[in-house]
C-alpha cells in the first residue's frame, strides 16, 4: 500500500512544472488528485500524462485563477463535492513577473505578481484550513522560493510575495498545529521548469541556454534542480511521515542559499 493511499491531494499550478511533478509523485504513491490551474491545456496534459503511467489514477481538474477569492472558494468546494475531504494541499501556483530595478518595476506588475503569489496562497489556505480544521487533520505545503528567504535582485514583486508566503506559513502553522494540521513552505532554488526557462530568456534572449550554464556555476552542485526532486520532497511533506514538521521553510536549492 502506497504512503499516500486514500489521501486526497489538492494542487494549484498542477498544469506544469513543480505542480505536475508533485502530482505524479503523490499519484504514484496512491493519492487521489484535484488539480487546479489557469491553463486548461496544461491541466489536460498533466491528467493524461499521469493516467498514462497510472491508469487507475483518480483525478479531477479545475480551471481557476488563484488570485480570485471566489474562484478559490469554488475550487475548494468542487474538490469537496467530488472527494469529500482534503488531506494534502500543495499551494503552489505562481509567476515570476518581469525583471526590473525597483524604480522601473511598475506598480501594476507589482500588484499582479503579489496578487497571484501572495493573495492566492492566502485565499487557498483560508478555505482549505476551514475544511482541514473540521476534518481534524491535514497538511499544507506552500511554495515560497530562495527569493523568499534571500534578496535576489530585479524581482520586487516576486521577493515581496515569496517573503510573504514564508510569513503566512509561520503564522498559520502557529495557529493550526493544535488542530493536527501541519503547514510548511518549500524554498526552491533554480529548478528547470518553464518558469526558469522564461527567466533566462528575459535575461539573455536567444542565448538563454548559455546563460543557464553560467548561472549554475554559482551553485555548489553546479546544476539546476529537477522538478522530480521537488515532487519527492512535497510528497514526503504531505505524507504522515512529516506530521511534526510545522512552520518550517525548507530550502531545496543544492545548497545555494547557504553560500557566502
Ligand atoms: N522553477 C523554479 O526554479 C522555482 C524556484 C522557486 C520557486 N518556484 C515557485 O514554484 C511554483 C511553481 O513554478 P514552476 O517553476 O512550476 O513554474 P511553471 O510556470 O512551470 O508552473 C506554474 C503554473 O502555475 C499556473 N498559474 C500561474 N498563474 C496562475 C493563476 N493566477 N491561477 C492559477 N494557476 C496559475 C501556470 O499556468 C503554471 O501551470 C511557483 O510558485 C514559483 O514561484 C519555482
């Protein structure tokens, strides 16, 4: 019997990258899935890829914008109508935003990035915690970033939102531990997904692959992280093996954030 057998796991940003990697890993371990994303095509691809490896996987997909509170309420309700419970929540959807110095960053861009990365995580926790508190159990993993524990530069909206995700995680962890709910955050470094590809393209245009090779020279492990490495971590954190890890922010970055 798999570690996630009988568990219902809700994942935002499930149509790509880290959300997909976590989804397929928890499904391999027996979880039922509710996948949420803005991108309907991405959701369908994720569903098909998971079903091609795990034919009996139980998956629903919900198209929703996590920065919209009503849409959030709706994806939580739909998950409850279908599965009747939520054991694990990977609160993960996010965007990087345009890179720029603070003075040039743009107030609209700032509000957009914070709206998705921070408001979205808050709304998700707000409605899922209500369900988990009634259930008397649950585990939440919020996606922060190395940019949520260190300054990176050119990323005002991203840095503010991801530092905010760390704050929300610690605050809610203190509030909900007594209800048998654990809440943690992960702080990934550069993991090769479409987000990092887009980021390198912003920095270097057509030379983005070369820029990537330069970029990873700074990493102690001299490489990008792989989405499946994050998927494995998330699966562990959502499982019953990690119930006493609460309020922790766990870097997964090859050691980069510890480097002087
Ligand atoms: N890849 C990395 O190196 C890295 C590092 C640190 C943190 N992160 C974080 O990991 C999370 C996932 O990123 P990824 O690398 O998998 O990127 P990705 O672009 O591959 O996946 C992000 C997914 O979120 C969805 N999404 C974006 N805005 C949304 C919205 N408003 N509502 C619903 N869904 C929305 C996208 O459609 C996409 O499917 C993000 O929060 C990101 O900030 C990624």
